[in-house]
């Protein structure tokens, strides 16, 4: 079943949902249409959307600075690679903006922030735990691979670490193994969150149902969802090159787009 050209109306999240939601088939046209709708949402409220991107960018800058200041230079690479993995959780406010824009509702800062704060009392908190746990596993595995492959190397600063990683045979082995581990964990996290995050904001479902629905969407649309994952990864990594500042624009657009793609991927509740 391929979704129609327009987004279905999001459901109210006042009534608990029973059973597993129906998953739709997706095509490349759904991604293009969702990107167009996401960009339109960004233009509708550029200052508010950009705020979430700015907050995420500033957090990234401070995070990397703290790692360097603490002397944990080896954590810079896994932090930079893993940073995009937590973007879906950071985009909760963007999902709510898109939901209200689709309904033609007026809203202000307090409306969006109140919805975001209320998520801690709902199932979104459990999804945050899942996300942070996988993020922690990524750091642990990265450190393990580093110790095994670069045990005979020494570096005292970020330049030395990067030189060891990119210009020595041991560094190349480290990158190859690390890339495989990172790809596996990224695939797991993407599969369980890409639909689950907006779904938990939109409906009264438990986080297990949301994760299983997200996995079903990826399983039944592997090529399309792989393409969407590649778009997110490449866009986010390129956005971090200019001191994370590109995220001010790209994170909001990707967040709004994810909401519209969710509406196409999961059928609305009957009635």
C-alpha cells in the first residue's frame, strides 16, 4: 500500500490505541514530498524552527569542547559520529510544530515547550533511555576497539590522535573496525526510532509498540528507509563541518520532514 500524495491528518493523542498500527508501503516520492513539506514547515516558522537547530549546534560545540578540555581526545570521533543518532529525540519540538501547522492551529513558544516538557511523563522518556543506552554502547565499543588496535600508539592532543587514526596502518584498521561497529549500532538505533519518536508524541501507545512499528516500517521499506537514513547521515555530518552551525538549518528541516514521513509510513487511527 503506497501512501497518497497528501499527508493524512494526525490523530489526537487523548485516546489510547489498541493493537499494532498499520504500516504503509513507501516510495522515493514519499521522501521527496516529505522533504518538500518539511521545508515548507521550516519557512512557516523559521525563527522557532531555527532555535531548535541552534540549541542542538551549541550543545554539540560545548560537548566537543568539554571532551578536548578534559583531555578525552579519543572521544571526539565517536561523539561526532554518534551525535546525529540522538537527533530524533532532540526534534520532538519540531514534530509538535509540524503537527499543529498541519491542523492550522496557532501556537507560541509556551505551547511547544509545554508539550516537550510533558513528554517526560509519557513513553518518550523510555525512548530517551533506549537512545542514550545505545549511544553509551557505541562509546564503550569504540573505546574497546581503540585499546585493541592502537595500544602501541601514543598521542597527547587532538592533532596527534587524528594523525594516528588517519595516517598509520593501525589507525586504518581502527577506522575499518569502528566503521563496522558504528554502522551496526546506527542501523539498530535508526530502525527503532525513525518512526517511534514522532509516533509517541502523536499517539497514546507504549514505547515497545512504537519501536516495533518503527522496525516494521524499515523492514517493509528497506530501500526507501536506507535512502532516508543516508540523507540524514550525510546532511548531518556535512552540517557539523562548519563548527556545527549548519545544524541551525538542516536539523529543523530534517525534523519536520521526519514527521511528514511518519504520517505517510503509519496509517492514521480509524475514527
